């Protein structure tokens, strides 16, 4: 009984720590059993989840130091120590400085820089993006074969980003669900591809940080693709902007940009 109590207390403390680091990103509902379920639904280890939250805080601080009052609307999302930058900056130089600040953050192994050189979006646009994110999440949860709780969904100016550690099959299912969601204008996948066996038996248990790797970024909105479309590698995160039909967008229908392989 005593050992069970300590295990339950440890689970609660872990989730409360995550909540402190990530604001209200983790909710403890229904005691330790529910909290443990939330951790189990994510393919990242608890240590890696905490590391991602810490990266977001450190990266935000470094961007503040680099841009000062010029920082208007920059969102930072870390998943498995790969950081997605979305939002708007005033100049190409600010875009570069923001990326450099994040790339130099401890534990970061890759940066996907999708900052647009535009005026900051209006609050109404951001509210619409929030609603669209919720709509996509709901549809992913309702789709068999999609590990929705292991997918991070971010929406910016009608573009929805999917981050996660997924099999090829899961990725295609999640992409189709997202691209057919009303309001989605573009889908960008930032995915660590894993095997079906790895999906059944996740081995991300250490929570230790891999060594920093080289940084690869996507071009800013409207730029040409850096690589032709092709089959993604078995490992390593790639981004795939996918245009839904029948919406027409300026971006190429498929872009592929490799990130460092998962460690």
C-alpha cells in the first residue's frame, strides 16, 4: 500500500510540474489515474515532454533578447526537441535573428522557421486559427487509426501544422483529415517517421537530450520549395505543405525539407 501511494504521489507531482512549466497545458483531472493516462497517450516520455516545455520557455526568452520591442507575434512550439516558429515579423533580418536565437537554445536539435514577413495578424485572425485548431483536433480524435493525442496541432493564418512521431500510414490519415477540414488552406507536416513496431512499443524512455544537430528550415511564405517532392526517409522529421482541394494557394503543392533524424 505504501509503495502504491508513493507511485501515485510521484505521478501527480510530475504532472503538476508539467503544468507549471507549460501554463495550463496539462490538466490534472480525476486524480493520479487520469493524469497517468494523459502521459501514456503521448509517445514522448514524461522527461521529453518536460524538455519540450522548457525549450519553449528558453527560446521565447532568447527571442525577446534578440528582437526586444520588435517582437510582435511569434509562436514557438517544440516537439521532440524540434522547434516550429510561426507568426509574423517585420523584416527578413528579424526572421533570421529569431531563428538563430532558437537554434542556439539548449537541447534544440532542429528549427522549422515558417515566420512570415508580414504585419502582425489581427486578433480576429488568431481567434479563427484557434477555432480551426480545435476543429482539426476533434476530427483527428474521431478518426480510427490516428493517434490524435500524439499529434501537436498548430494553426497560423489558415495553415495547419501537424507535429508528431508517426508511421507513414498514420501521417497520411492525419493529413487527409486535416486537409479536408473546412477552413484549412494549407497543411504542413513536421513529422518524425517511425515504424509500425516503434508505434506499438515506443522507446523514448530516457528523457535525455540528444546532441545538437544541424538546422534546416523551410522557406518563408511565397518562396520556392527547397527540394522536389519525394518519398520521405524512414527516420527524421520532414515538412510537407499539402494544398487542399479546391482551395488555391500560392505555395507549391508539395515541399520536402529534411530535419535532423530523431535521436
